[in-house]
C-alpha cells in the first residue's frame, strides 16, 4: 500500500531507543485470533510529552493503549514503559501499572464507596500510603479536580463530568509517571466535556507524560506536543498539531479530518 510506504516525517523511527523515553514501542503487533489489529507500531514518548492519538473507530487506538500497561498480551514487538520491558516473561505487572494511570470512557468507580474511598483504596491496599496519608493526598487531588466538597458523596450522586474527574483523581492517587486516557470525554454530555478536558490540560501544564486517545480535535490541536493518526492498525501519519491539522499529507488523514472537523 503506497500510503503506508510513504516516508516517515523527520524524527520518526529514529533507530535506537532514546534513554529519555518514558514509553518506547517497537514493532508492536497485536492479534485477536486471526485478526491482526496492530500491524507494527513504533512510538517513543518522551518525559513530559503529550501525545494525542486520533483515528477512525476500529483502527486499534484502544488496543494500543491497553498494550501499554499490558491489559492485552503483546503478540510481537517490544514495549518499554518507564524502563520496564513488558514483554519480559517475568515482568512485575503491578509495578508497571503503579507507574501508569489509566482513564477510560466509562468511569468504573466503585458505587458502594464514597468519592474519597474510591481514591484512597489503591494506595492503602498496595501499602503505598497509610490511611491518613492517603486521605490527605486524596483531598489534595480532589481539590485539584475541583471536587473537594464531594469527598463523602457516592458516585451515583455525581454528574458524568464529576465522575470522570474523580476517576482521574483516583488514577493520580498512585502518583503515576504516565497517564493514559481512552476517549475520556466520549460518554459525557457535551456541557461536561470542557471540565474534564480542563483537568487533562492542567496535567499537561505541570509536565505529566500523557497518551490521550481523543475525538476532541480542538483539544488535541491545543494541548498535544505530537498528534498520531492511526488507521488500520498502523501509524499512518504523525506530527505537530499544525502538521496534522493544517498540512495533512496522507489522503486517509485528509478524509478523516474532513469528516470530523
Ligand atoms: P479503536 O479504539 O480505534 O476504535 P480498538 O482497538 O477498540 O479500536 O479495536 C480494533 C479492532 O480490534 C476492532 O476490530 C475490534 O473488534 C478488535 N478487538 C478489540 N478488542 C478485542 C478483543 N478483546 N477481542 C477481539 N477483538 C478485539
Ligand atoms: Mg477505542
């Protein structure tokens, strides 16, 4: 396919693993049965970099993110996250996952627990913090996402945007070095999208390393250091927001943008 054979942009596929990379993905392939969903992905994400991933439904964006904390078995290739090789047979998955916060489209909060209990559960269970430390930092996190006053509320009493902000605070509670977002605003009513994007924007501003799968093209354009366009299990094109949104090279990207912009 001529599109896939198109030369990479400068800086892409630079060869050796950069020791400053938080995430280093080489030749990643993922199949479900005979369905090859990821067909060879190469990505480096630098410390503090914000990478937005866009692309049509079914192109493999979620599968790619899930491979980054080994929620999926990796069929071929290598994935290094925070220096840990996830394809090592003896990899300590708990250690990997403590470094990575993940936020999904659906919030998956524990309904029988309060907001604060949702946030303090993992750090206390995994003995990262005492109950009191976890409570303190949980309140700090709630302040950060603007929900201090909801500490004792049950998730059911919150709006979708508030639930998602709690889910982000919960992911941050383990003090991860990397945050992954998979369409974190797609299930929200439109009026709540902005408050969640603002929390992600704030994280970008304090230098959090992030991979953000999103349909919010305006957000990607504004916040991303780099935008990756995935199609049919490959990175079809990547570049700065300006390059991707104003100077798309590939016809598949041009067609995609014509539909979503
Ligand atoms: P996207 O997030 O870009 O919409 P996905 O990564 O969710 O794409 O899906 C890519 C492809 O992988 C789809 O064809 C989907 O059906 C398939 N797929 C995803 N997860 C599974 C699974 N657990 N089992 C089988 N097929 C899957
Ligand atoms: Mg998806």
